[in-house]
């Protein structure tokens, strides 16, 4: 489910309340928590983790987790593209 792709938070919350998978990876390899990080939406990140129990250890197709994305979103010069073992 592309939680933030269309910026339709109310619709997404409704779908989540009906049982949609908050950790679903879309065709682009993205997931709700990553969309929230990309948009620097701290409120959404908090809600996804606390209310909807999004998996903070979830990895994208490149094996990067949310910590990698949070570091990369923290500043223009940040780079957390190192390989993980």
C-alpha cells in the first residue's frame, strides 16, 4: 500500500483500520515508513510506528532499513549507503 504516495492520509488510515498491511512494499520497493521519512513527516513516522506498529527494521530492495533512510534524510550531505552484512 502506498501510504503517502498520493498524500491521502485519511484514506490510508481508514484502510489500515480495516486491516491493511502497514509494512506492504509497493511496486517501487517502497513502504509506508519509508514514504514518511522521504517526506520528513515526523508525525506520520510516529503514528506509523506507535499506532500501526510499522516494522522499523524493514528493509527495502537494496537492504536498507529505516535508519539508513533517516540518516540520508537528515541532511543533504549525509550518506548511509554503506553495505550491511
